[in-house]
C-alpha cells in the first residue's frame, strides 16, 4: 500500500515535477505562501517548511519583499549521459540477509542491462558519508539504492543525499528510511512484524513477554510499536524493565553483557527479539547460563534468515521477503 505523503512533501513533489516538466523555469516566481496555503489547504507553517527545504536543496531563493523564485542556476537534470551503472549501498554485504538482498537487486539490474557498484557502511555514519561523497563527486552512476545507516538517530548526511538528487540521480531506500528526506523506500512493515511475533507468543499462552530492540535503527522503534500494540490489545501491562534497548555495538557484545540482559528478563517466559541475529545471541547466552530454550524461555526472531534455521535451537521467525 502506498504510504500517504505528509502535506509538506506534497508541496515539494508538486513544485519539483513542474520544474522537471519545464512548466517552471529558472528565474520564475513561485506561487505566494497564501496561494500555496489555499491550493493545498494547509497552514502557512507547512508551506514555509516546504519552501525552506527547497531553499536548502538550492532549488529556490527567497527575495525579501518580492517572493520566492526558482534559482537561476538550478539544474535538476544536470546528469544527462547514462552510465548504465547503479550504486547499491548497504550496511553489510556478506553477513545476515544482505547477500540475498543484493543478489536479487543484481538479478533485476542485469535483466535491464545495468551494472552494479556495491558499497557497505558497517552501519557507521562516517562510512556512509564517505560513500555518498564519492558518488556525488564522481557522478558515475544512474541511480542509488541505499540502506539507511542508524536510521533511529539524527543523521548528518541528509545534505549529501539532497545534492545527489539535485544532480538528477534518483535515490531509493531499502529496509528503512530517513523521515527528513522525501525519498521513496521499500521496506518490511516493521510495526506489523513486531506485532505478529508478539501475538504468536500470546497465542502460545505467554503473558510475561520481554523484548530486545535496537535503538539506533528505525526498524527497532517500529517493531517495538508493534510489540506494545499487541500487548495493549491483549490487556497486558507493558513493563519497561523487561524491554531492553541495545545499539549496533552492543549486539556484538551480548555475551559479555549476559548478566545484565538476563536480570532484565527475569520473570519472563518469552522474549521478542529485534531480529534473528539478536535472537541467536540470546539463545547462546541462555544455554551457557543453564536456561533451557524454549522450556524456560521461548525466543522469537524477525527476518527468517539462515541464522534462524541453523541456530542451536531452531527459531520461529517472521519472514522478511528479501
């Protein structure tokens, strides 16, 4: 189902489409704030937010006492020659589900006659910035498919994404998105996934269900929302002590933090995990501490990756159609 655009995004898209079609040209005056408010039935604050974003992208300029104009130097279609190359930037390449995703992207691009340029960020904003600046400066691709980096946190690289799009290079996000950018995304319905796995545990008779979510990725926040919604609909109190938030680095060191994690899950009969990687690490922690899975603690994951199948205790997991 297509996601509804925020009102300011509607204004952005409408003005950009008119610019790309030639209806608006460099130097033309954009409709007044009052006219835009009436056309889109929105507040002046919403219009000003949209204009501010266009100004930040270098598309328009405001002239005091005169109005808003398309910049004389703007060129949203600067890139004309096709390279038949598409850049794909993911957080990782070989591990977890990423090799399957990249393989499917490569299959589709090959059918269309395009080559693939792969980069990875290790979920680090510094590496993301390096890759994006390289794409911007070399101008050697026709498009960018990007997995967001730590999308649960404010990101300092949004300005580079805007500059890439200003060059006429389309961008598509996968797995998550940045709320501050008007860019389409293809991703799992993470809230529904979180709700599904929680409901599965509820149907199995569990009432004391803990959870572990990633704090620095947007998917973790959405999956938490689904977990909470399922418990509330079942009239079960959400216990903050039993919800554990970890970041990318802490996932790697769950074994060292075993005591802290198990204290937080004390009294729980089941645990919803952010993904299969977190779930398999929790299984290892439990078995090492003499906690039987699933007899003492049922553990459920998300993504239905190979990790779920080859875990020492095979996991139930929500399928991600990679």
